[in-house]
C-alpha cells in the first residue's frame, strides 16, 4: 500500500474497535486533532422498524457531529432510501441533526451512482457527501467540484466507494489541516480507514459486525489505484 509517512518515517496507524459506534462516540466527544468520516447504516442493515431506525439515525448523526474536534470536519456519505413509494432523505436527517447542534454546513456534494440521465426507478442514482465543522471555514479560492462523476470501487455492497472516501479525506486535508486522525464510526470493511492511511492520517474505526471489523483491519487501498 502506498502510504504518506510522517517526518519520522512512521506509517500511519489504524485501530478497529469491534463494538457499538454510538456508545463509543458518547465517550469521546470533541476528540483533539480528529475529524469524522462516516456512513450511517440504512434501516435494512439495522434490522429494526422504520420509526426506531429514524431515532437511531438521529442519535448517530448527533454523536458523530459531537465527536469531531471543533476545527475538524464531520463528513457524511449518505444515500436516500425509498419506502412505500416515498423517499426518505438521509441527507435531510443529517442536516436536521446539525441544525440542532448548531454545526454549520461547509459543503454538500452529489456523488453519482449511475451515469446522469439514467432511469433508476426505486433505486437512488446518487449519494450525498456533506461536510460540517464548528470552526473550519471553506476557502472559495480552493473550491472543488460539487458533483463527483462516480463513487469509485465498492469492495462491499454497502461500501462508501473509494472515490467518495478519497473526496472526504481530501476535504479533511484541505479544510482541517490540524487533523492527524480520522474516526470512522460504522466503518464497514474499512474503506475510509484505508484511504485515510494512504493520505498519511491515523485512523480509528468502530464496527459492530465482527467479520467486517476483522476485514477493516486488513483492507488496503493505493492512491490512484484500486483496492488491494
């Protein structure tokens, strides 16, 4: 794996915790020099009622926002869902949680899951990439594209996508330069962790599924390439 070493020539570290992400985050609010990159699970992954999932999602979003350092970022990659012919906007749920905690929105990007113009029916053709921070300020002179043409490789069906993860990590590097580590609640098989490591950042993942947590400890990614 191609890594960015620190001044002492040390490779970035990775820790994956097998456990409940919301419980872990509740014990680690305002982590120093940390940014958060996450994709909160869908109701189909949680295996509960829609009403219970909405409460869980809101609690998870608030916990993620609270965990990032004041000058760090909290980046969400979320895909809307459709139930009984009606859409539920997970981006909207995140924005509501951020408004409750008074954490400003720095960017909102669209990540194409299908080529523009595709007819996708009940399946979403795009995902949302939203970045929040209490103190970081976006620099219009260093703006990046608002639409990503594709989300990259998906080594797992619920993966963030390597290009989406890279866009999130690059946003952290650009807007939160004091960040030295990325926290990835609900890390899945570790896409965000691997990309953060490849850009020289330490990474901590929390994953409830034991097999995925084990996979997240091993997963690697090469800058400019495919999953390794």
